[in-house]
């Protein structure tokens, strides 16, 4: 919320005629919550740093990249407004998720307490009532498997984490878009992020080479920096942008259509802007659908846990009764 408030306040002040330094000083004087961070930004600007560099450590990487583009090409106020809107909508969606999870998590807490009480008090008493004369049966094959199952699961989880950390941002993106439910949302976000950045670059009449030069200044290892490198390699090898898109399934085909449409650069910029807004709206709709799925999924998990707990109680009793006849 602090980042969204900062972007919103700064965009409004710039739009009414404040210079960047005057706007920052006004925010520092009027907003106690933002004063400390804004004063550090003012100090960085006075030492000769660019605005995007002065806020780099205080904001998210994606926001920094968009500010870097906007600052170089004179669209800082517009991008600040867009970032503020994005942050506010993201926080709104997070609040929805938290509100949806309150009741299921409360049930999970009660259920966890109930299972713990059953394990500590009820099951020992049931076992004390069992006949002790019957010899203990050896563990079956499936019982051994169930007992040893946590070991390969933990090893696999650690292996996946190590593998994930070793992959670059492009491979990670290609993996995420294949994940059910979440992949669709991530694909929409990537489309919005790429289209909005390209729209800003195209509005300023940049050529493909100039776009690559700008992307190369982004944080090394970030998704958009690596895509800029891939774009450069593809063009040097005589390939087309379509080949690059075909190799990376998270890049939307619409971007290629706009870039190769034969329209003027301003027309391509308008198409890219409209597409980025469309993807933003679809991203919000996809998030709403996922939020609506969370609560039923939680209730299914709770139901399965309750049924398995009943079986845990009833099976020893059933085995005991069966042994009496």
C-alpha cells in the first residue's frame, strides 16, 4: 500500500506542474509514513543519481524497469499512475484472498486441534481397551511404504528447490505457465508486462536496436533483460521475432502481430497499449476466478481430513471386534 500511495501522490503532483524534486519534498513534508523513504530518494537525487536508480532499492524490480523506461523517454507521470493502479488492484485482490481464507483456516485450526486431541488422548485409550492376547502382526508391504513415504517426498522437494534456483528467469517462466490454474494467470501478467513496456518504448519512436539497448540496461538476469539478449541473438543470426516467440511459449503471439503488422510506430504503440490494458483486465478476471476456487478447495481438503480421522478411529475398533469372533 505504501508503494501505491507513493506512486499515486507523485503522479498527481507531476501532472499539476510540480518538478520531480519539488514533488518529492512536498510528499516528505505532508506524509509522515512516506517521509523517511522520500528523504532518502531526495538525497540520492542530490548526489547525482537518476530517479529510477534512487528508488531501485525501495520498489519491486518490475516497477523499477518500467520507471527506467519512462524516465528516459519522458512518460514518468503516466507510468507512475499505471503502477499505482496496478498496486492498488493487486492489494485489493490480496485482501479478497485473505477474507476468503479466514473461515476455512479457522476450521483447519479447530480440526488440527481435534486431531491432536484424538492422537494424544482418544487413540491411547482405545488401544488400552484392545485385547492383548493376540500376537502382533508384522507390518504389511503397504504399511512399510506409507511409513517411508515422507523420505522420498522431502528429497524430491529439496531437489526441486535446488533445480529451480539454478534456472534462469526464462526457464522459470516457461515452467510456471505450465502449472494448472496459476500458469494462466502468470501468462496474462507476462503479456501485460511486456506489452506495457513495449508500448512505452514504441511511443517514443524507438527502433528494434534502440529497444534492445534499453532492455540491456535492465537488471542482469531479469526476465525482460534476458528476453532482450535473446532478441539481439535472434536478429544477429538472421532470424525473426516469431521464431523467438515460438521457442518461448509465454510470449503472446499478439505482440508479434503488432510488431510485424506494417503499421506506423505510433499505430503499433496504440495497439500495444490497448492490448496491455486488455491483458490487465483479463488478469484481474482470472484472479477473481481463482479466488472463487480457493474456498471450495479448502472445504474439500477439510472434508477429506475429517473422513480420514474417522477411519483412523474406527479401524482399530473394527479390528478389535473382528478379532473377537
